[in-house]
C-alpha cells in the first residue's frame, strides 16, 4: 500500500545549499552484500498490511505498524517480534497515521518509546478533494496488550515549528548518532528532509534553531531521482550524513511479476535536488506474491550497521486476503 502522497516537485530551496553541515560519514553500498532477517512471516493481525518498521537494537526487537486496507481512520496495529520474526506482543493505537514511517527510541525491555506521526484528521472537510493526514509527531511508550488513542495524555505531541513546514511529517531515528530525521511537505506538492539532534528535540521540539536542527535539504521529485510517478514513497531512514529512501509499487494481481523497487541515497550536506545513488533491488521479486516495498530502517547490530528494507506480500486465495512480511538488509559501507 503506497503512502498517502508521493514526493513532489522541485523545492523552492533547490537553488540553495543544505541549511547546515553534519559530520562526514561512510554510506551504505546499495549494490553491495547483504542478507535477510526472515521471509514471509505473519504479524499479529494477518489481515492488515505492514507499512513500516524500526528496531530496538538494545534488546533485539523489531516493531512494525500495520494498517487495514482501505481504512482512513488512522488506526494501526503495532507488532513486536524478535530478530527472527517470532511475534512477542502487539498493541493497538488509534487516530495516529497511515503508518508510512515510525522510529524506535530504546528504553526498557519490551517497552521502548515509539515515534509515530499523529493527529490523523482532515483539515479541510469542506473540500471534497481533501483527505485525512497526520500533522504532528507523537511519542509514547509501547506496551504489549496496550490500547492507546492519540488524545490520551500518555502521548506526547510534537507540533512541527519549522519555517518551511506545511504538513505530513514522517520520523526516523539514526541509532548511531542519536538523531531524528523528518520527511515533510513544505507545500502541497514539495517535500523536504531535515535532520535533528534527538536530545534537543526532546527539550525544544522540532524547531529551526541550532543545535536542534542540524541540516535540511530539498527532497528531489520522482522524476529528478529518475523514477516514475508509480514508484511510490515507501519509507525513509538515516545513517550519518546520508538519508536512505525506499520507493516502489505492487503488481495489479498477486500472480503478476513483481514491479520495480528502488533504494535511494541522498546526502544531507548536498545542494538542492542532487541524488547520491539509486539502486533497483530485486530482493524477493520471485518469492513474494504481490510484493510491495514497505519500510526502511537502520539496525545497529553487533557486527556493524545494517540497512534494512521490508516488503509486504499478499495471499488472496482466501477472503479476506492475508499479508506476510519480509525484511532484507545491506551491510557494505563505502566512502
């Protein structure tokens, strides 16, 4: 299932350099070596499709969000698994988001802080073309068996106080540098990326001021990346000075061949709409019926950083259709 919107056109900031500079780092070799965590595992709610995932690297858990196909109420299931995909618990959250990106901040065993887009509602219900979306970032403690609404006082709400912010924020955490990345709209058709110091966000919120906001840049449109309009945005994450994005769609029928999926690297220190690397991944394209890319995250493993990217597969021989989840990863780094 594609996210609610696909990256838009050229940013009004495209002629300008990134707004700040972060320290140089290695980047993932998108065509390099890798592997898989698991293939075609069921999550807590088999009739809802995985949208994104993130890791608790301290305790070796993966957290996924699932949405009901066709739903527009912002309700999600959160599933917790071990690193082999065995389901350990689940939590229901209501009125948050479509689930296209989440972040995990480790805390206690089986109960990290989750960062999820929130405040799912239609800002212009009088407009027949307007649709619900998320407008803030929410932070709350995950709890097995929990049932949480966005309005609950246990949810900390972060309005986005950025001068170039329009709507639709999406979070990701860099577990090596304690930073949080936001993808967000700066207009009805244009998107940006901004990188923040996580402790400063906890103190000051999402603001333009240093040291909170470390860098910001335009997010190139699909055509500027070299993709088609059908290559939907499916996730974003960060490692060092680079942002990584996942794009792609799904075949019309589960018996049809897989459609292209892409990994994209952007330099947060770069100018305008420049792109560092685009790689078409064939991971799982002959194994997963109805293959659709869903989520990307960095795992801080005992042997080094891993760029993980997921796929949802669909089994529609029965009604309702059931979904499974698969997560691959890349390990090679380069300068």
